[in-house]
C-alpha cells in the first residue's frame, strides 16, 4: 500500500488555476523530488498536502486513510490539526520562532501535545535530533545567533520531532547562500539514506537526481513527467522537461 | 512656603497618579479586545469598531470628557455619574479609558499584523491551536514590537490627565492653580512641571528596562 496517494488535486486562486488535476503516489521510505519552473504549482501542491491551502477538488490519502476529500468540504479546525500532523513541513524561510532557543523550537510542539507529561523523553529526543543535525553545541542559541544553514537544520529537527509520516521541504536551500546550501543538503541526504519518507520541492537538480527515488516534473499546474531520476532527468521525453533541463548542465 | 507648596502639589499629584494608573489598567486590555474587533473577518463587527476608533481618535479628548460628563444629563436627563468628586472621577476615567483603548488598539493591530505569516504557518503545521499560537508564538513578538509606541502613549497619558480639570477633576494642575487665587503666586503652577518630568523620567527608565529585557531575541 502506498503511504501517500494524491488524486486529481485542483486548486484555484481567484480565477487562476494553479493546480489542474495532480495525481501521484509514493511508497514508504521513498524520496520524491518535485521540479519545475517558478509558477508551475510545486509549492502550492506542497501547501495543499499540509493543508495550508484547501484544495478545490481531489483527495489526499495517507496509509490508506482518506485525509481529505474536497467533496466533504473544508476540514474543521480540530480535525485539521490532527490530519496535518501526518505531514511535516520545512519552509524556504525557516520560520523558526525567534523567542525560543533551538532546543525550545524543537520541543515546543511535542510539549504542548503531551500537556507537559513525558518531558524527559521529549527533551532527550529533541537533543538527539539536534545532535543528528550537527547542532549539539548550538542547542541553547536563539535563531538570530545561528547562520541560515543552522536555522534550516533546526527547522528540520523541529519538523522531525513530531514524527510525521511524510516530511515536506519547500525549496529548503533557496534562501541560503551557496556556502550554506551544502550543509543542509547533506542533512537531507542522510535522512534519505535512513529511508525517511520525503517530498522535496527544489531547484537543485543535481541533488534531486542523486537523492531521489522518484522525480516529478511539473509544468503549468500539471505533472508533465514523472519517473525515476534516470528517466526524467537523464532521458526526458516531455518537450517542456527538456527545455527546463537544457539550462542545467550536470 | 516651598515645603507647603511641595506637599500640597504632591497631594494633587496623587489624583493625577490615580487617573493615570487606572486608565492604563483598563485601557490596555480593552485596547486588545478592540484590536481583535478591528481585525475581525466579519464586517458587521469590523466596521462599527473602526468607526468608533475613527470618532475617538478624530475628536479632542477634552471634548470627549465634556460630552461623557455632561451628555447623560443633557440628553437623557439622568445623572449617570452621581454627584461630587466621585462622579467626576468616574466620568473622567471612562473618557480616558475609552480614548486610550482606541489608540492602544491601533498599536496592537499594527503589532499583530506585522508578524510574518510564516510564523502562523509554522505554528499551524506543528499542530498548535489558535490560542496556543497567539499566546506561545505571537504575543511576545508583538510585545517586543509595540513597546516603543506604547511607551510614547503612556508618557502622553501622564500629561493628558491634566485635561480632566475641564470637568473639575482634582489633580496637580488644579492644585497648582489654586495658589494663584489663594496666595497670589504663580510659581507653584510652573513647579508642577517638575512632577511631570520626574514621573515621565521614571517611566522612560522603566520602558528602557523592558526593551532591554526583550532584547534576547530578534
């Protein structure tokens, strides 16, 4: 059974159709990268999965449970909170909470969910996540004391702390200068080798080719091409994919 | 003479202080509530509130004091505020609380709306409730941003309390002026400025301290 099945997802903003019927699925432990030019709908797709946008049509199914069906109308608040926990989200702009230290950022949500019980375990888990991210000596720093790459790694730890089924990345390195991009990609690569189920929206084509089990190329609100990196990146059949990749040498 | 004046001005200053502190106590929370109203998604809530804010900020506080104090008697024939100093104080307090709550509400609104949507989205994907998001994530960041404009308003309030003498509320200027009639001297009136200065100086230090306390994050 697929861990995620997306069926015929559509989303309109005002009168512009951004997603025109997206369907795909992925297996547990897979890394899926979504490529495509700006405005192709990649980010909107990711935001729909995290219910930051409500799709107009279509269904989202995780582990065989239908989380969302546009026919049933928008989700209610409490419902929404439970359902979006299947997904973790790492934002382009990190969005760490500035008033909390790295560790506090990571443990805040688990702490609120457990109503303060199990604190020892939550803190232990938070620390070990930050250690995995190579931030053992940065736990008590506030976000403004960290570099962009470090902040993004804290954000990844924060998302992992809730043990999501699927971890989503929205252009995780686009706000970073090239020097800092590497350290974030390295962490994501490690997660991939540990079979964390991930969806990565990215412009780093070389990275996507290396790390992904599957690639989706999006163009103008539809999936123009999907398949293994060898198929999509090395031997694209779609004209738009070829044009897009023509600018990439690697 | 100097000691006598100092002592009696101090008594007048207690009136100022009382109006000042009670105004703050009520207008800050009321302002927060009004700010939520002015940001409401329901236009039936939002527009009346914005209208009230417009009227209150668009007319002189002195005029509001007069209308609130004399209005009920003139228009409805009821003596809403009761008689004597107590009535004057209550009317003055109501006018001040209302006026300052409207100003504060706009500061709160600006502060709340200046928080990047990314903060709300991050909180949402982490499964925080709206209440948790407001109290755990947004509030401290808002407070940090609004300390400077709030401190401005608070210091203005110290001096605005003198407007309440238009409805014969007893405070320090009133006391200072009394010496013109009773002793034929004007310097006690000028001397009241020292009280205002010292008090606003203390407030400036207090707000500087709060700003520094919130300096641990950016």
